[in-house]
C-alpha cells in the first residue's frame, strides 16, 4: 500500500510540474512509468492526474474565468483556439493511433527538436499583449500548432508558448495564453479518458484522491512560480533541460 502511494505521489508531482512547464508531462509520465515499471499507473490514475491539474488551473485563474462573462472576446478566443486540438485529439484517441506515439525514441527526438525551436522562438524581445493583440486568426494558428502536442515530448505548454512567441507576444502573455488553452485541453483529455474508464469496472479508491490532491498542489504552485519566473528570465533553462533529457533518452534507447 505504501509503495502504491509513493508511486502515485511521484506521478502526481511529475504531472503537476511538467504539465505547465515547456517540458512535456506526457513524455515524463510515459518514460518514468516505463523505466521503473510503476504498478500504480492506470487509466483511472491518469484521469485523476489530469483532473487535479485542471482544478488547479481553474482555481488559479478563477478571477479571469469569472470575468469571462464580461469578456466574451477572450472566451470565444479560448474556444476557437481549442477546436483543432479537440478534433484531432478525438480522432487519434478513437482510432487508437495515439498509443503508437507513446514510444521513447519518438519522445527523445521531439524533446530535442522542439526544445531547440523554443530556444529560437524565445530569443527576440516582443511586446504584444493578449488584451490588445490577440485575435481569432492568431489564436487559430496557435491552436493548429497545439495539435503537435498530441505527440509526447513536444509539450503542450512548450508548443503554445513557442507559437505565441513566434507571433510576437511577450513571455508573460505567451505563458498566460498557454495556461488558458490548458483548461479546455485538460477538460477534453479528462472527458475522453473518463469515457474509457466508465467502460471498465472500477472502484473509487484512496489512490485516486491522492493523485488529485498532489496533482492539484504541484500544478498550482508550478503555475504560480512560472509566472513569476517568466517576468524576469528567459526560457533557456527549459531548453537546456530538454537537451539533457533528450541525450539521456538517446543513450537509453540507442545503446
């Protein structure tokens, strides 16, 4: 029992930290679960992890979300920007092609390639803001690029921040665009996974609640830290981290 709790806490911390940083949560969860053969990893735990992150981001941006009634433009932009990911995510999930992408070799290459792309996108100083510069055309482009996040290792946060930086938004607003798009993305992932869970016989158990609680806490504090960090520093530390992880994975899979 203690081992199961430890495994779920580790998975929750990985989910919470990597979901909102540009380093790919799916890649980290797949790699850790595969290499260490976690017995507690399951569809129900996956749903719980996503649910914890979803609740955290909703709680963190509760003022913005409550104000959406008075800011229908931002609400419509969130919806439009999420449509491509929802459509392609559903297709890949329905055809089960999504599982073919859960390969450590793929993760190694996407971690490296999209880390380098992030570096070049973040090099220049841009000052566009959500309030005055974000429109439907731009959010649709960002949403289309977000489809790439369905490939483990790309990172949903990473590709959306990269896309926003390419469209000349400052780092803070690029991160905020990424976080706001995370809400429908996490909700969609939770619903799809929950449908699969409902087809199986399952029992609500303590591990599910452990996963939700620790995923919520790690997600909330990660978002809080990242928004403070991004106001002062570049994204280079995450680029370096991705390159190191990619090299380690290359050694593992090609050795």
